[in-house]
C-alpha cells in the first residue's frame, strides 16, 4: 500500500507528499481509460491531468461539483487514486472536499470515499479499499472524482495531476 499523506484523520488529509511513492505491486491503470471533465477553461483542459507536468493543471469552469470521469472498456480492479494539488500556488482553486464514486457508468455511480483536504501541497493518496481488510480494491468500469468544494469558498478548481492504480496481475 502506498504511504498515506501526513496527518490523515477521519477522512481529513493534511499536507501531502512532494514525491510520488507507490508500491511496486501496483500499476498505473489510467492510460487505458477514456477521460472527460464536466467543464474546463480554454487552455486548461482534461489533457493536463495526464501530462506528468506539475506546472500545468485542469481548471474547471462552471458550477460545482466539478467532475473528472474515468471510463474503462472492461471492468478493472482499482486500489488507489493519487492527486497532485498545491494550495500555495492555487489558493482558492484548491479542492477542499472530494468524493470518489464508482460504478458501471453514469447511471449507477456510488460514492465510495469522501475526503477533506486541509491546505494540501503535493501528492494526496486516496485508498479505494473498504473497511473490511479483505476489500483491498474495487472492481469497476468507471471512476468519478467529484470536487465538492474548494478552499476559501473558491468557485473553480485546479487539479495538477491524477493517477489511478490497481494491483499488478
């Protein structure tokens, strides 16, 4: 399992890691997915979530919640979502409450995790495993990351990178 962010308590994540550290038994799954967002500012589209550049970002443009949809052609096992956000650079554009949902498609998404971020700077790790230790992953066709609110009551959001990991077969 990847290292947890500094100071996790009851769904609150404080801090963040400057270096992306993921166990060797996990592999990045999102390359095989189709990505879409609910909205974006011109020049700050969905492609910046996947460009491996921490200087670029996706910026939403519209009413909350802001959605990132990740759809797979076949059912996949997923274990970890990792986001890079930076409160120091993005201030009121930084997400403060995030919901992760999974399902077969838009019609049956169920919330599986909600986390609150407190002035995060760096990689934020969101485990998708359930409360039962045997539930180390979810089996799904679709993952949706919903930005429910931002710091300082900001309207639009900045997310610099998103990585999705599942177990190596």
